[in-house]
C-alpha cells in the first residue's frame, strides 16, 4: 500500500490548501489511503464537525488529533459517533470517541491508532501500557493490511522508545505535536517506518504556526500574555510522509513530502 500521512493542520489557510492538495496527491502518487492530523485545524485550536466532513469529502480516510482535540466543544457529539476521527487512545476511561480504528478501503484494510506521550504533556494513562492493546488489535496479515500509529508528543526519546517497542508489529509510527519536521525518517530494524515528527502543515514564517509577536510576548512578558495566540496568516507548507508497504504490511520506504510555503521540498525515491 501507499499511504500519505499529513502533519498537524494549523488554521484555515493550511486546511484549505491541504484539502485541495489531497485530491491532487491521491491521483499523482496513486495513494491507497490518506491520514491527517487535524487537532489544530480550527483557528489553531481544535477541530469542528464541518472541518472533519470537508477532509473526508476531499479524500482523507482517517483523522487523528492530540491534546487540543476538545478545544471546540461541538466535536464531542461528533467524535462519539465517528469511527474515522480519533482521539488519543490513552486518555482516561470514559473519554468520548475512539483511539483506534480499522477501516475498509479499496485496496484492503487500514488500521490506525492515535496515542499521546506522557512526558511534558497533559496527564493521560501510561502510553506504554497501551502498546499490547495496539499489537493485539492491529495484526498485520490478519485483520489489517497496513497499520499506522500517530504518536502525539513532545519528547523525541519517548517517541523513539514507542517506535522500537512496536518495530516489526506495525507498518509505521509517525510523530506529531512539536510542529517541527525532523530529518530522521527511516525504516527500523524489523520493518516499521518511523519519523520523530512529520512537522505541521502551516505557515513556517511563525513560531510553531502562531503569529511571531504574540508568541514572543508570551516568552518575554509573561505577566502580560494574551489569553489566546493567533494563527500566522502567511503561505502554508504542507508537511507529511509518504509510506509504502510490502506484501507483509511492513514498510519498504518512507519519504518526507513538503509542499508550498517556505519549506517546499519533495524528497521521493
């Protein structure tokens, strides 16, 4: 399978650009599936039902999130009924929605899990205690043909540890949350594709997608900080990775894809 994962969509410009490019990329690369992290899609904070519907109409198969998933309260009733919009699996018991799903696509069966790390993040259940649940429910060559885990978190060491714990058991482990793309895309020893962070899809003439002055003021004058940051309005760069799996569901290639804006660069073998 060929699967495209797009990193954190930040704001209106980025989501409009992403929805437009999804249509083109699906045809250009003959993609089997598209997964998108949308937790910052609504003004940089959260996601709404209509935004989710627009991404699905554009061709996305599964949407993932993170710590900002509940920033728009109207998403609660929507996610409670959806099997294609995920919240982190290791949120406390009773949290609405799913943290893992299996969906049928034209070329087979796609399994996706969304987890959130513990270091420097909001409190959640232990992410490592959820690894057996993922392995037991997403079995390559049994109930899924391709499996991807979105690891939403701050610490690179924790993401790498999770990836190595899942190596050989899932097709891909991709990191989100920091909004900064890393240069360590690779196939791990046992065949799992990995990148510490795919980066955001947003304006990189900013501070992680937000207007520079607003973010600077928060650091320099914390006593006067605004209650909300605002999304930077420059041209967005779409950041993601294109992963191709073998017949056994493990990966044979992972390549970063960056389109538009300041970071435009397409690296495909």
